[in-house]
């Protein structure tokens, strides 16, 4: 997994990218860069671009042109701080619990303080720099089969038990569209990093609880009308109340347990 991650981050620092938002090569190049949401926000402001989508295109363009983005990331952060924007916290970055454990051992601290220090290191350089350091601390382990490498990341996302509602919550939390999110999370799953996907979902659920516009409706979920009808009778609730209750299962991470009971 780490070996494959390191290769993807070498691609990042060749800074390949996009010429048009609809260009599949452009999209793939932006995804390979794996810029954190916080860095994306800073770059959008620094480059004075109106939308995140245009910022992603600009990132991809620099990636394909093999331009170094690190100076822009650093300058964008400096400008953000001057404008009283917060630095990236650990939970807005692309690190999992295992990463925090590895860095905790390296720094001689506990995982919580390692998370804080990871965020500080990213703020002082970039997410890539910290991931590069992390890659040197973990021996490369091949955890992906050839069939998994060839598979569509979106197919992998669904095959491993995730659905549209999961993608929607993460997309809302990280400012992405749902298709991009399925590809993004599917890529993590193909590298064997399911823990990072779950980490993203934990953050997304917290954001959805704070802002119900980020939450799913019943039609976004994998529950069926038959499920709602059956449970409405069991729970002595109206059909509408039951649908709302089932959708809310996703907010607390207990939707799969409920589905297992129903099937």
C-alpha cells in the first residue's frame, strides 16, 4: 500500500494536471495530486478563482505541465493566515489512524499529539511532504491485486459496501461532487486503506449532524420502500417517520447493522 501511495505522490511532485475540467486525464491528474481540502481552499483564494472546480482544473494543469506547486501552497497559506483563515487541522487532511500511530512512534508521543503535529507539519510545508516522510517510515507492502488495480475505483467503492449516501455526505463535507468522491474513496480502497475511508466518513457524519443540508434523504440510501413499510409496522410509526429514521441511521454509522437485520 505505501509503495503504491509513494508512487502516486511522486506523480504529485511531477505536478501533472488538467487543461479542461471534462478531460479524463485532467481529472485523473488532479486526483493523483491529492491536495487536501484546506490547501484547495487556500489556493482558490490565492489564485483568485471563483470556484473550487476551476481551482482543481488549475492544479491539474500545473501537474500536467510538471510545475512545482509547493511555492504556491506555501504562499497561499501565508495569505490565508494574514486573512485570519484557520490552518488545516488533522481531520481535514488525508491521513488515517495508522498514519498517526506511525508518526507517534517516530516522534515519541501519543497518537493524539501526533495528529496535532501532523497538521502543524502540513501547515508548514504541504500534505505531500509529510506523506513523503511517512512513506520512508513504513516498508512498502503490496496489498493490491492486479485485478484491483485494473478495476474502476467507483466499482470498488460500491463493491466494498458503500453507497450513494456515503458518497454524498463525504462530498458535502469536503466540497467535492459525488462522482469525484466515489472515485477518490474508491482509490483509497484499491490501495487497501479502508481505514482512511472510514476516517472521512466519521468527519462527514459530524458535519452532517451540524448541518442537515449535508445529510441524506431516504432516497439517497440503500434502504427500500419495503424496508420502510416493514419497519413502520414493527415500530408503530408512520411511513414518513420511518423513512426519516432510516436515513438518520447513516448519521450515526449504524446503517449497515440495520440492513443486516433486514436482509
